[in-house]
C-alpha cells in the first residue's frame, strides 16, 4: 500500500471514529436532558400533546426557540443600560481596553469638518477610531454567534469580522485606488496568517508548553490557502511572462489579464461556497464535535457562561451602528491616502500591505488571540484560517467583480514582490500547521517573518504609471529617497 493510500485509509478511520464519538455524545446529551429538563443540552422536547416543553439554560433563563442555550440572554428587545454595560465589558480584557478608544470616534468626526486642512491629524484620528468600531462589530458578531449552532456561529462570526475589510475595499474601489486594494488584499492575508496566527501560537505557548489542534481544521484550511494562492498568483505570472514580447502589445496583455481575473474571481467564489457547504452542511458533525471539545478545555468557560448576553435585537442594533461608523471612517481614511503618499513619502505598498490590514483585522485578531490564551486552539485556528480564506476566496474576488460591474480595471495583476511574499508565507504557515502542534517559538518566528515583510513594504518604492499604456515607467522612492 502506497503512502497516499495509507493516508487516505487513516483519514477514513479517523472520520469514522469522530462520527462514533459524536453519536455517543448525542446519546449522552439526550439522556441528560431527560433526567434534567433544565439541562442546556435539551432541544425543545415535546409533551404527549405535541407541544414543546420549555427548557432553561445554566442561568435559569427560558430559552427561546431557535436560540442556543449558551446565547440566551433572558431578555427581549433592547434595554439601554444593560446594552451599554455588556458592550463595555466586552468579551476579553484586551477587547475591553480597546473600548477606551471610543472618545476618539467623535473627535475624528469633528476634526474632519472643523479642521479640514489638518490632513495628518485626520488620518491618525480616523485610523485609531476604526479600531473600537471594528471591535464592536467583532463583539456583536460573537454575541450573535453564541445564539447559533457551533459551526454556523463560527462562520457567522468570521463573516461579520470581514465586514470592515469589504467596506474598505469598496471605498478604495470607488476612489480608483486599485494598487492600494491589491496590496490590501495580500496584506490582509499576510496579517492574518502570519501576525495573528503567530500571536496565537506565542500567547498560547506562554500558558502551555505545547498546544494541539485537529487535523480537520488545519488540513482543510491549509489546502484552501494553497488553492487561493494559486488563483491569485496566475494572472500576475501571466502578465509578467508576456511582457516584452514583440508579437503582443501591452494593451492586449492588460485586457487578457483583466478577463482572466474576472473568470478566476468567479471560480474562487465557487470554491468559497463549496467550502462553506462542506463545513456547514455535509461535515458539520465533525466540526461540532471539535468545537465542543475545545469549549470543554476552556478554563474560563464558566465565567463566560455567567456573563450577561445581548439580546438578538441588541446584536442587530450594535452591528448596524458599528457598520455605519466603519463606513464613514473608512471614507475619511481613504481620502487622506494621497496626502500620506505625496507629503510623507509612505508607499502604497506599505499602506495596503501593513497599515490597512492591521486596523481592519483588529477585532478578529483580538478574538483569536484570546481563544488561544484560553487553550481553544481549534476555535482560534478556525478564526485565523477562516478569515484568511474569506479574504482570498470571497472578499478579493468580490472586489474584482464589483470593479468589473463599475467598469474599473480591478484585476489580480499583483506586483511580483507581493505574489512571492504571499506564496512563501503560505509555505511557512503550512509547515508550522503540518504536525497539528504549536508552541511559542513557532509563533515568534511567524511574527518575525511578518516584521521582515513590513520593513520591505516600507522601503518599497511607488510605481510611476504611463497613463497612455498603463505600464510602469519607473519607481519613485518619494520622500524616502531623502
């Protein structure tokens, strides 16, 4: 039997074992529910007359139909005092510290109108103001996810965490900042899979000598990252391979790369929805069992269960307010990019690869690092890989398709520097995920790799584009040259 056949047989046996564990867990939960009608594991049992008997969660709150016991708040509608108290307490100490930045939000809005000439101040204030707003989206998404089944909750939380990124991409697209979007796409992937994953490994490694995670999470995520990297890389390689040929003009090459990007974007979105179907529908039992096991290992689980929860209405209101603020702040932030590039010599690559991803991914990073600290590495890895996969397979293709509809030349024609960095980063992360174990050394190395990329992006010169042909004439170091 060859290596491939042995690994296939091992995975098949592993899946059978997991399914058996799930069935045993389900049977045990059903027995417990019959013994204790107030058990959180109960799933709306029916009386002899066919009516649903009420069930209660660990705090004695009657659980509404369709709501998971862990997410039941015991309230309905909106209660302003409870709402602000719960939002301020947030989900972790790090998230609570971010809430201290909320006074910057009105200050950023006021300065934009009162002092329109202070562009550097406007950029800094709006950059900082983005963090608490993104944090609120993350917290409201986490509260909403608690009310759903485990897999759907993780997917919902990851999707809502990417709302900030989608908004920034759309605002940048409306301002024709194509190069910044292209850098931000790859920067978002790098920030999540190197910086965030590295911090998860490092912080988790400080609490335990070694942490383990399930192969079902790491192997599927790693495979999708390779596919995404391949899809994002091909149009750029195609463009470089055909440049300089005498039998084809630059305009023809650019048109073919644009068409190729449109088709690739559609295929990547198909791959993303296939992944969602795989995780949420056909194989959700395996992931449910993995996440439930992670919850059992959480040392702070009882404290998290005892925390007051937002109602469904309050979750929706928090999301509406935070998304509105993020959109406004994103517009103000993007308006100052030209000033930052021209007056302060900051390259488009540094803004897109480093500055924008750091602020747009702040909430997801805090959530994942907190889960790693609590020894919930499968949850943390799901958030890290899930956010990276969504950026590569959905958010980036969405920007290309929206640009296609708006008649803008948004494509996957990334700089070769960006493409090489992306592929190398995927290989580095794949190597660390291969053994399903992590420690603080691997985390530190991931962060160091990210810092090296940040330094290179800072010194990377801006291209000077020939408006007639759309090609790069030369690169200008701007203020960095002095």
